[in-house]
């Protein structure tokens, strides 16, 4: 038995937080309703299951297969048991075993999913919880699949656009290091044999090359170590978030980060609204998708919505509202199709992000190639200048 905090109100009363002793979230909700209370929101800090299976759970693939079995006529337990029988990955088997065990104990699907927040995100469990009241589980899962596919498509486009510049930088760094570590020391020995003085810039380059040649293990070991350290660090979720936060403050990168996070935010709120989540709660749940500055603006806008303002009015004057989104939100508020209009706003933002990315790549890649060429060319010219001077002296 655990304590679950719910924000509730009596008809005409002031909302307040209350704690309920219950075995599951479903039991707490039923207890609140039996006492004549209206549940407004759920405390996200409630106790969770202490352990999670080791490994990565393929949530999108699981949802697609689970949805296909439900549409074929199987009930929830039968669908999960079918997936369990065909599964070979240990992590997926363990998760499915836990889900099936929880359902056989009489818990609802949302109660079981809520025990594993690191596997099933909040928007996923919130949608399932809402669908249990409406009986539209299949529609909720289908919307989540579309949502994830759209997010993955945008992410893949951004990542693919960054691969070529990353390869160029890596190759340029390796070529430059090879010149400094192998070729420059050879020229340094030739120049010493001629007993001629080099220019200050050439001498600095030759000294650097000799330093690298005399200490190959620390230099190459450091280069490989930095690469491995970067790879290990970026495998950590918290560090990736820190780097993303730092990048979001750069003037060149900020428009891309802002547009991408805003598109994810609009699409997530649309998904939650479609699942039956109240607007204020949906805005609160999606706030983690925004950078800190935008999240602070969202917190102020959320209070205005709670006070009775429309969403378009609450977002007015903030970075959360583009001109197109403003018009679409107003249409959605008049027609009662706010979720649909927010999804359309996300599509416009996706198209804007695609245009920005294409423009940036077309401009950045030639500039990057020119910079790498200049660096390598400078190394070669400084390396050959003493030789040119020697030839010119004859």
C-alpha cells in the first residue's frame, strides 16, 4: 500500500491536494470518486517501482505489434501473452512478464505501466489511462505510433544532416595530425641539414611537429582517449541534455533547437488532448520538451490558461507562438478542434525546420571544407617555405 497524491475538488470548491492510501493509481481514483471528489491531476512524484529491467525496451515496435494484435480481436492479456511467446530478447521478456503478472492480479493496464516510468513515458501512460475511461485504447495506441514516427523522422533528418560535417571534421583532424606527426618532422631534419634559418611561423610549425614525433604515445593516446571519452560521455542521458542546453544558447544553433523543441511540444500536447487529458495538465506534462527559457514562459502561460484565458491569448507575446500557430490555435478554439490545429502547427514547424536545416547544410558544408583546406594548406605552405627559400638561394 502506498500514498498517492491527487489534486481534487468538490463541486464549486477550491482545488486541493489530498493523499490516498491505495495499492494502485486506479484504486486511488476510484476512492476519490466514491467520496464525491473530482480528480484534476495526479502528483507525478508518487512512488514508483524500484527496479527496471536492464537493457533497452523497443517501445515503438512493442506498441505497433500490440496494436496489431488488439485490432485482430485479442484482448489485452492475450495480446501480451502472444508477444511474450514470440519474444527472444531477455529485457522484453521480463517487461512482458511483469505486465502480464500485474494484469492477472486485477490491476488495470495503466496501473501496471505507471510502475515503469523509465520504459513507458508519462504521455504514454496518461493516454492509456484516459483510454480506459473512454474505451478507445486502440485509437490511443495508433495515435502514439504516428506521434513517434513523426518525431523519429524529424530526428533522423537532423542527425543525417550532421553526419557529413562530422566526417569532414574528423578526416580533416586526422590529416592535419598526420602531417604534423610524420611529414613535418621529416622536413625538419632536412632543414637542419641545410643549416638555414626558417621563418618564425615555419619554426613554430617544425617545433610542434618534432614535439609530436618525440612523444607519439601521449599524443595519439590522448587523441584516441578524447574520442572514447566523448563517445562514453554522450552515451549518458544527463550529459547529452547538458550539451544540448549549451548548444541551445548559441546564436547559430538556437533557432534550430527552438523550432525542433517547439514542434515536439505542439505535437505532444495534441496527442495528450486527443487522449482526453485536460489542457492545463497536457501543457504541464509537455513542458519538459522545451528549453529552460521557453519552459519558464510556458509556466506563466499555463497560469493564465488556468485563470480562464484562451491558449492563443496566453501564448501571445511569447516565443511559444509563431504567426501561423496563432491563427491555427484561434481557429481550433472556435471550432473545438484545438488538438488538430496544434498538430497542424507542428507540421508547419517541421517544414520550417527542414528548410532551415537544408539552408544551413548547403552553406555550412562548403565553408567547413574551405576551413579544413585552409588549415591543411597552411601547414603545407609553412612546411615548404624553408625549402622554397633554399631553392631560391641558388
